[in-house]
């Protein structure tokens, strides 16, 4: 959800040329899958499309490819550091760390509460966009 929310926000603010936005899993469970149907539905409720998305796993090469790498929760954060080997350039962050309430994005996989996840992702993406470029 965060990928498509961020793409939407940079588009409506006219900043799409400043960003390359992509998402990748830290696990292998959903590789090759489209956006999970309830997440796709929540995005569509808010006028955001996510057609054509195919899940992939993050790679070590992604560390060099991107200026900033955002995780949704502490498990993602730990997995990314394991995959990358380390974070010497301090590129890896949690999305909610850009907000006034750092921590994990609500995980709908276990709760089914896609509203909470939408709210966290929207708040986090807006905050990240307001902090960019990072100092």
C-alpha cells in the first residue's frame, strides 16, 4: 500500500521526477503475487490504482540502487539489514519514524484492519515527503 500511496502523493504534488518508488518483500511468501486483494480494495476506495504489481524480494543490489530504503516494521528492518549485510550509508529507515509516532505500521495480515494500515501508510508517506530530501 505504501508504494502506491507514495506514488500518488508525489504525483499530486508534481514531484514525480524526484523519485523512483518501488516495493519489495523481505520474505519469499508472496513473490510473484499481485497486491493482496483487501489492500488493492483499500487503495481503490481512495482512488489509487495498483495494476500490474508483481511482488519481488529485496536484494543486496537494491542497497546501491536506492537512496532511501523504507521498512514497515522492525521485522522488515532486521531482515533488510541481514540481506544488505549492513547499512553504512544510513539508508534504511522505518516509515513511521518520519512521523510524530515512530514504530511499526499496523500489519493487516494478522488483524485484517486495512483502515489502520491505510492511515499509518498515508501519515508516514506524507511525513517522508515533507522530510525529503533528508539532511
